[in-house]
C-alpha cells in the first residue's frame, strides 16, 4: 500500500469523525481518483475495523442499525445546521397560521420549538401537541402557545413518551402539520429509526397528520436503521441543509415530495 493510499485513508478517517458518513462518489471527486480506488480504500479500512461499508459509501464502525445516541449528546452536534433547518421548516405554517401542529421528539424538532416561540407573535394561533418532555418544557411557560403533552412511558434515551398508550392517543388526533424527525432517510428504505417503540410513535404521527414535514440534516441522508416508520411517499416535505444525493433526490421527486434546503 503506497503513501498516497495511506494519506487518502487517513483523510477518509477524518471525514468519518466529522460527519459520521462518507460517499464513494464524493471521495473519488475530492481525491481525483476512480470510484474503484475509493472502494478499495474503504475495503481496507473496513478490514482494519475503522468503518462499516453501506450502500454508496461507509459509516463509522460504531454506527449500526440499532445504534442510538442520547438526546443530550445529540443536542451538541450540528447545532447550526439544525437551527437553519428549523427556521426554514416554519414556512410550513407561515404568518397568520391558525391551527394545530404536532412536534416530534428530537434535537432538530426541539430547535424548531425554540424557533416557533419566536415566530408565534406573527402567527394567528398555534396549538402544539408533543410527546417530548423537553419540548413541552420549552414551550410550557408560554401563555400564548397552548400545548398538550401526550403521556406514556418516558424513554430515557430520548426523553420522549412511547408505548401503546402514546400511540393510541396520537391515533385520535388530526393535527394540521406534523414536524417529524428521523434517524435515517434513504431512497430504498424510507424513514427509519433504531427503536421499535419510537418507530411506532412516529408511524402514528405520520398517519394522523394532514401534512408531514420531515426535518433531516445531511448526516441522516442515506442512512438506514432497524425499523422503518414511513415510506418516502408518506411525507409531504423534507427540510435539509445540503443538496441530496441524486438517487434520493430522484426518489423524492418521483413521490412528489417537496425538498427545502436551509
């Protein structure tokens, strides 16, 4: 293995540390080499235990289909991107909106809740429903934002209510807009998350809402986790922070899903 291959692989390792995922096509373009050369680099790194190969690229070795980070840790990652996505997503309700929104649990949706608190003065009336304890706490002190929290067993890792009672309560709702988070978004598998209980709640939200707006920063793109909770065609809008890979962009276009870039 030559020196240049070593330098490439070190660069791939740094990219994985920063973003959690690398793309074969993007790496080939950045290094000025063929995709076959990049695949050989990824194969060598996988044999060394430094990464795990996935369709179109690779992810960190510790990023499996059931890997999940606690909400407190996720809140410190990609904060600027999440804030931009949240601000862009609020266009789904616009000024003067009068109606109900469901806010899913998660760090990007929590950023949306904070943005909503600033936005609501220009809106008519926004009634919020959530099963997220942090989001309910964030908005609970606002007299001008009526909020309902859905109960259930609180899952410590995400600080969100889950379980059959939570799902049943959501199934009796019809919010105008649902702002939904996801762990993974791919053309083939759709929207996915590591935990079956979290997936059941998200599935109920998708089924209940009149319009579904998904907030997904670029680290979620092309990832696939253990449990799918929605197909691409089940959502109306995807809000992200960077251009999407061609395959995913084409699949969203074919499903008539709007893509908003923050």
